[in-house]
C-alpha cells in the first residue's frame, strides 16, 4: 500500500474490527466472532492503538481465548499488548491496562504460574480498590480471581474467607440472582469443599445449579459447569 494512505487504511481496518466486537467474551455464543477477529489484530496493529475501544477489544479477545481454552494464544496476545501499552502513553493506573493484567493473571493461573498470578492480582486489586472502590464490578472480579490464586497455592482457609467476603460484595452490587454473583458463589463452594465443609459446598452448588438450570437451560455452558 502506498505509504501516503497506509495509516488511513490501517485506521479504517482497526475501526471495522472495533465495530465488530460483540462485547461480552464470557458468553460462548460470542466466541466464534472473537475467533474471527483474532487473526486480524496483529496485521492491523490494534494492540498498538491508543484508542480506548481498541484496547478494550484486546482485553475482550484475550479473555475469550482463555475462556475457550487457548491459554497460550491468550497469554501471548496479552503480553504483547502490555509491552506495547507500557512503551507508549498508557499509565499503570489506566483501568483498561489493569483489566488486561487481571485477565493475564487468569491465564497465568491456568498455566500453573501461580505466584505470578497472585502477585499480579494483588497489585491490580489494590489499584482498582483505590481507583474505583471496593464495590465496583472490576474490583470484585479481581478479588474473585485472587481467591482462585490462593486456592491454587494451597492457601484454602484464606481463599474461603476472601471468597465469602467477595460473595457479599457481589450481592450488594448485583443482587443474589445475577450471573456474576453466581460465579462468585460457585468459587466459594469450591473453597468450602477444600476446607472440608462438604455439606455447605453441596448445598450451595445445588442451589447455583438449580438457578442456572431454571434461567439458562440444561445445555448452557455455566449450567454444565455447575
């Protein structure tokens, strides 16, 4: 492409990709769309873009790759984007930067990099608490992730205590029936099981499973997970 028009063509391509972002990487029905977008991110330089929408697209693709089990690609994309953002104008307390680090920590935990995941989540959670408050959804999501880090490290009692607090935070912010609250309760049930409170874990899991079954059906991803 003629250098005189290359930047405009690249910008146009980035805007097309941003417009195609389905917006919720946790929903399995959106994963095929993210799989279509993923191969175009590097050629169009989306990871190097400074637009908030472009950076959000990177965060969403990183999360979708992890959610559907491609941890290696998710980690590579997240690390490339972080390096680019840090070399540019993105401050350490930028919320999108922090959410990318949060999602990278999830991937690191899946790849058994437990200490790295915990260190990242502790820092991100501290920054989000200061920036957004304890009850903000992003802060709560990171607390939920930190609980998973503690479980992975065998610190079950600490994980159960944190998960219990996190569930209360989700209930205060979202209510008792919200899918995000159910995820937090699911994690708490795992911690209850690991500290030996099998009856409480079973009762909680049964309630979550029935809630998901009634609301989303028997073939829903999270119903099956329960």
